[in-house]
């Protein structure tokens, strides 16, 4: 099954120590998903959808998801 990028709007905050942390995102159907926790942040490529940037491993609705922040200042997720 082929994956593609889904660009999403993200609500994020800069912490007082300068980190950028996503707090929620809006999926393409308009549903807002809250990010319960960010468990990992690293530079990585999306092996499913192509592209690279900062990969945020997030817990959303109890499941692990990857949210990418590209060098062009756009956020995307992988769709299956």
C-alpha cells in the first residue's frame, strides 16, 4: 500500500528553553486531534511518504504517530 503526505495545520508552542513542540493538529477532514505526549524529536526522513525534516513521535488518542516539520516550515503526516 502506497503512502502519501498529508499537510496539516498544527498548533505548536515554543518553550522557554527554545524547543518547538506541537500540541494539536487538524486532519484533512477538519477534525482536531490533541497530542497527548511527544516521546521523541529527531531529524529523519519519512520512509513511507518521502521528504525529510524534524520528526516528532507523538501519542494521539493512545496511538503512536509521526508528525514531520519540513525545512520549508510546513507540517505533514503520512497517510496510508
